[in-house]
C-alpha cells in the first residue's frame, strides 16, 4: 500500500514545485500594484500589474494534491476550484501555458480568457471553476461519461470544506453513490471558507462523516502529509476504477496565504500562522525522506534548484508572451 | 398533398421522435432528468425511450437540478451529448448557477478549447392556473446570457427539426417547449389550428432562420413559441377588418434572424412584438431595439408596440391569469390602434 521510493520522490518534488511556484506568484502578484509595506491591506488596485485580478494561492495544501495525483493515469480528470494551482501542477498541466494564462497572455491555456480561476486543459483533462462547489457535480458527469463509454477513467473532484456546505456537494455525492460512479471526492479542510472558520460554518467536525449519508466510504487523513493521502487515495482510486463506486476523502491541510492576495486576515487568530508554519509538511517530509535514506541533502538542494529552473522558465515564457489581440474578446462565443 | 399522405404527429411526439432518431444515429446521445425514464417525462417529451433504449441512456435522476446540470456539463466535456430535462423552466432557478456561470461560459473561458454539446429542455408557459412558479417562459433570461443558444418551436414540424439541430450542435442549447402546444389532452388550450404535419424521416432545421407564418402588408407581428399561434388567430381576424398582418416566428432567439425581421418591417412599416415572457428588459425590447437602431434603413409608419407580461408575476385565478398573459384580442386591439397612428 505504501509509496515506492520513486513515488515518494515524485510527491516531494511536486510539493516543492507547488510551494515555490505559489511563493513566486505571491510576489509577482504585487508587481505594479503598490509598495510592499501596505500589501497586507486592501489599499491597492487588484486589477493593476502584470498579474491582474483576484489571486487565491494553495500553499499549505500541496500534500493533498501530490498524494492524490500520484495515482492518476492518462484519461483521468481533475475538477478544481478557485484555489487550484496545486492540483493543476500535480496533475501535470503545462506550467508555461498555465503561467501565461495567469498573465492573461495569448499563449495561455485559454488564450487569456480564463485566468487563474478558470484553467481548462484538454491534454491532461483539468478544469476548474470560480464558483464554490460547482465543479463537484461536473466531476460526477465526467465519471458518468467514463462509465457510459466503457473507459476505466476516474474523475477527481477537489474542493474545500467550505464547498461541503453547498447543495451541489450533497446532490453530487448522492448521484455518484446512487449510480456507483468512478469518482473520488477530495475535500481539503484548510479550516477557512474565505474568512469564516469551519467551526462557525460546518455542522460536522469531520466532513468525511458526511459520506455515511450517501452510503460511501469516508476517510479522514488527519495529518497534513502526503503519504497518508497517498494511501487513502490509492484505495479510493482503485475502488473507483474497479467499479466499486465513489469515496469521500477529507484531508486536513493549511492555508498559508489569505483567501486572496492582499487579504488582511483580521479573522485569523494571532500566532496561528506561525504554529502552522512550524508544522510545514514540506520540511517535515524532507526530514522523513532523509531518515529513510530516500534522499540526501544534496539531492534536496538539487530538487529545489530544479523546480526553480522550471518556474523561471514558466514566468519568463509568460512575461515574454504577447497579449491577445483585441478582436479575440469577440471570438469563441460559440463552437462551430 | 392528399390528406392520406400527410403524417400527423403531436408536438411532444415530434420532439420524442427527433430524440429517438438521434439516439439511434449517435451512441453518445443520452437523456437524463426529472421523470424522463419510466414515466417518459411529465410532458411526454421522452415517452417510450426508456423502454426502447434502456435505463442507462434514459436516466431518471433525483430531483437535484444543480446536480443534473453539473452532471450534464461533465458528461458533455467528456464526449457525450446529454439531453437534460428539468420539467418546468421555472426550476432553472434552482440551478441557474450551473447554467449561467458554468455551462454558458466554459467554451469561452477555455479559449474555445472545451465544447459542451448538450441540450437543456423544459416546458414553458401559462394558461393552466399553475400560478407564478410553474407558468413562466423565461426564454429572454437564457438569451441574455452569452454562450447559450435558445430555441422555442411553435409547431410540431419545427419541434422535430430544431430538436435534431439542437442535439447535433456543439454548444449548449436551451430548448423550450410550451405546454399548450404539446398536443397533450390535459394541456391544450390554443384556439389556433396548428399544422401537425411531421415527416417520418430525419431532418434538421438550421438555427437563426425565421419562418414567415403569414404574408401581409400592413403590420409585422413577431411572436415566439405559443404567441405565434395567438398571432395567427389575430391575423385571421384582422384580415376580416381589412388589416393585412405579416407574422414572423424567429424560432430561435439565439441566434436571431435579424434580416427577415428588417425585411418585413421595411415592407409593412409597423411592428408588434408579442411575447408570453416578461415585458421588461426582455425579448420584446430587444427586437424593438433592432428596428430602432436601423431607422436609417427602416421607415416606420407608426410607433413600435410590445405585448408581454407587464412587471407582475403570473397570477393564479383564471381571469387574472388571462389578463396578465397577452391574448389574441390584445394583438388585434394593438394592430387596430397602430393603423390609426403616425410617427413624427
């Protein structure tokens, strides 16, 4: 059941790639906005600079994406949210095209029409939506199509604990279980739906408990670490692929940034972020892998340098790409 | 054509026949929705299909509108051609997020990478004292949102041909059928005689091509869905009073056949748009604006008149409902009034 050395290394590298990418984007986001000392406030123009619009970063949620996507094969699809870069990266969405999309460039995944909340990649089968919970029934539809077409594809819906309070979540789980579809619901509990903490929004301590209402297995991975997710996801994805129906996985994760970049986070208790940083899953996993003899310090340094080269390339590609021509605004209203 | 050679089918049968023929032709077409399976649809829009194609291609769903629309989107993105039925268009309110923010936008937001070939169907219309939540038409609401094609056939021939086109289209199509047109014994209240001629073979009617229902020279009446039938009644009575009405059925709101409209109004110089949808900010205003924006080309002899449901919900009590929904007599009165008016 446990991960091979190769899988462990892949998960670690993927987590580092996600973290370094999000940290880079966090800085790039404020270019052309305002001076760093007021970045914590709202006194800046969200639409200014080379990375315009709202920005929702996934740092602290890497383990969930790595642990799930380690099992995905060609044909499997992922249906994400507004906070979705971690899954896009772990699912193999082209980093250059994704970054160019975030920069609103014509070489972007969606020719600059979607932006960071609406990334659609037909090559890896990745989609996301800026509406909380809306992607969950869509993943069920993808799973239905897989079954109808006789494919062994699995659909993954990834979302937060906040989305589990949406009707869409409950309707989707009911249908997926009723029709025994190959879908895995991955709820990442980062304890915040925008500013409202889970205790003040959610009637259950564990979202996985909600699986019982839909006669499907519900599993909680209580540590924010990839191998726990890996084990839970392996079983869930194998069950789905084998015709055994859906699973709800709840992974406890952290949200290191605000809901959006520039969020003053006045709702976050003092000291919480420091405490969560002390439990950062990335250095902890590095330490574990070292102790297991899977990596050396040199290799860890090389992994970090390697992902940063990829990120450099992606940001360069995005910055150097052209904006779409104005006429493109009026194209793609309808398919032929 | 001799009487014996005319093949007559009710609207609901024409619609079902189109679906069945497409399901035969294309394995990716399937139906899902509320009561579409064993019951064959509350309005018989999928009658017989469950028995013929089986429960996996004609799927009864829970009463979960958001779930149905989300599932249809996901299935369409993965290469299927779902036909998702919600029974009453009013229920779209429950899942308008999936329609407006997801289904309508995915193709555009993806820069043209993702196609969603799917049909959303529902019944529309009042006249049955079903009151405010089961009598709306709402086609203007869908037409307002970019990315949705909007179809509302007014007769069985169009119902079949437009359904075929809707299923074959690579975009989300909202296909709305008026309860009073279906030919169901429990629903019919249209006074007009509707041509029930429906060929057995498959045929597809292109979107964006209006049908000229009646030729005339004095006034253009644009109707949609059931108001086409009311316009026909009005047209016959106006003829008796010496007023020659030309009646146009756009058949599809999106795309809209602007040219046929302009050509007709250029000829008659008078325009009445009659709609069973809400008057305010809707189809009637849009069509009036099409002419208003072309007054350099179109010479009007009288002001444009619009008939619709004027800023109220649809009431329950029979006389109230009849008052709120435009009737043939309202069209006649309006046409007579227009003939006496001039423009400055």
